[in-house]
C-alpha cells in the first residue's frame, strides 16, 4: 500500500507530505496524534523482499537508536506496519538547511563557519563512535535548528547512505545499510563533497571520507565556492582525482581566519593519509579556533570603578585624608546625588583641605573657591556656590585648566544685593589645580573694596570741582575788566 497524505500508521502517526525519495526508500513528514512532527522512513516494497536488506535496515535502526547526541536526529522507533511494511520513525528537525542559507547569503562569516563546523564535527564524532560512516555529509543534510536561547545548532540528518562499521562483521564483508547497498565499483554520495577515494570505491570508505566532506562544506561556506569551482560532475570528479585542492581564499587575515584556513586545507587533502586521522582531532582544532574567534575578556566592558583623578593623568595616585561623613539629618535637604541622578556616595573633605579632590564618580557638594571657577566647557552655564560666612574674596595665581566636567552644570543664581558680581564658575565635577606654593594667597577683607572706591571717587570729584571753580573765576574776572 502506498503512502498518501492523511493516512494513519499504527493509529499513532498521520502522514502529511513526502520530503525525500531514493531507490530503496522514501521519507515523509508525519505527526504524532496530539504530539510533535516526526520523520518517517519507509523501505519500499521491492527492497523489503530482500531479507538481507531487511536485516541491515533493522540493525541500522537499532544502532542509530543508541546514539545520544544533540547534533544527530533521534530515532523514536522502528516498527513493521501490516499495510506499509518496515518503517523507521525519527525526530523531525525543523529549521533552515545549510544549503538554503548558503544559497541566500553566498558566504558566511568566519565565526559562523566555525560554529557550524564544530556542530557538524560533533555529530560525525558521535556517529563514528557508534561505528557509522555517514557517507553523504553535505549542506542539504545539515539543519540549523533554532534553540529557545536564540542560538543555532547544527543537526545532521539523512542516514540513507550511511555505512555500518561493525568490527565483528567488518572482516567478513563490510556490511552496508538501508539505501547504501553498493558494489566495489559503485560511487554513492554527492560529487562536490565526496572524498576522492569514495569516487572509486564507496563500499570500503572509512571515517576519513566524512572528514573530507566536512572540509568541503567549510570550504564552500567560507569562500563562496566549491573546492574545484562550478563544473559538471564528470569534470569535477576527474579533477578531484588528479589535482590537489587549491588554497582557500578568505577575505580576512586575522588569527581565527588563518586557523580556519589551515583546518579546511588539511581536511580536503586528496590522499587520506594526509588528512586528519579521524574526526576527533579535527573537532578539537575547530573548537580551539572557535574559542579564538570569540571576543576576549578585554573586549568586554568592565564595571565602572571609582579612581583618583591623578590616575587619569597617568601619575601615581595621591592619597588625601577624607573625613567620615556624618549621618544625614531627617530634615536635611537631599544631597546632590539625589537631585542630579544616581552616583557613588559623596565623600566630604576634612576642614584642613582647601580644594576637594573627589573620586571620579563623586560630585563635590560645596564646590571650589569662587576665584578659581570658570565657565563649564560642557554647557557654558555659570553657577554660583552657596554663601559662606564671613564673606571674603580669595585671590590666587592662575589655575590649570579643568581636567574633566560632568555633563550637567548647576543653574545660574543671581548674586546677593550689595556685593560685587561673582565670576562665572566651573560646572559640577571640574577639578581645579592646587595653588602654587611659591605664591601664597593674599586675603583682603571684602568690605575694603567699597571704602577705597568711595575714597577714589571723592578725590576725583574734588579735583574736578577745583578745576571748574578756577575756570569760572577766570571767566568772571576777565569779563569785569574795562
């Protein structure tokens, strides 16, 4: 009885559509009743009449069922249906095939190639441990399953050409599998990804054939072309048998790309003895190259830390004494960090310090002295420090330019009445340089400034009055003479 869409198998699986067909079998997508999708492989009626084929089919199903791998499609069960014959029910892997991805993008980044290559190598390694040679590793048989985390996992499917390497039977004739019944002079596989020796004798190949196939896949994914370019199968096979693979051309020359190039070129060597002796050494080098391609620890943003300002200048850190901040009063206004956003705790300097030296993440509360303040380079908005009693003006030598400024300055405040305007000040976070030791500050009482101004104004007014009186007297005296 033929498979048709909607047909039920054993009361558990409903057929949906055919996805592959070969000379010995066919593969359909089905669905478990009330469950997930499955892939159902059927041995065709003509092949099912061969007792030897049936035996091999069942042994293959049993062996694949023992493989526990995240990178190989899982066997659910092997059963015989009275209407449809011998069946193999496997996990259906939903995702994009590597062949479709390459058709869409042409080439993949080195990181993607290494990621996919390591996944396929793990699948091949799991098969080889179970004495299975896939013999048809190609982009169409690599499915990129999307994980819940968003990552992609390479899963190897389709074991229709797989070969069993049972050590107990290998000496008696090297058993074949479901659709891989081959003669010594028969070639099975896909020409661009077949090892040269597989072209001559597909029955006797071993694990190095899968190594070559993986190398050919990576060559295609990284460079955008097959090992020997695009040509008909016969010409391709002849060149593969006679010529060594041309060097792969990658657009990058960084260490990860060079490592990938070396791995690929060793895997596609024409002579099996010159390739990796097995998939495990190749898997190890792919994992190392993939780790090399990942961002290193220095590329990751480190958490922000407080540091002395002098460390930003490349000099040794200067340790300054800081007083322990007192506990805030319940009625006290919120600190500057609460008004202008989150920041590190504010450390207030001891009374012995004239210029506060906060850490990079601190915001000074009282601000620098008035005479040292300059317009903020960030916004140019003047700010005024709170009044200090008793008022005084501190005159110091010119200070060095500000080192850094926070991206916000305090709002302008009008100066108190009866006092001279205060010079524009630096924004919050500016750190003025300390005064030079050779020129000590000179302190002048603030009330001395208006007295001198009044005295000077009086002298000028007296002098002007004297001159005007002299001129008036001269004019009057000259007008009264005969």
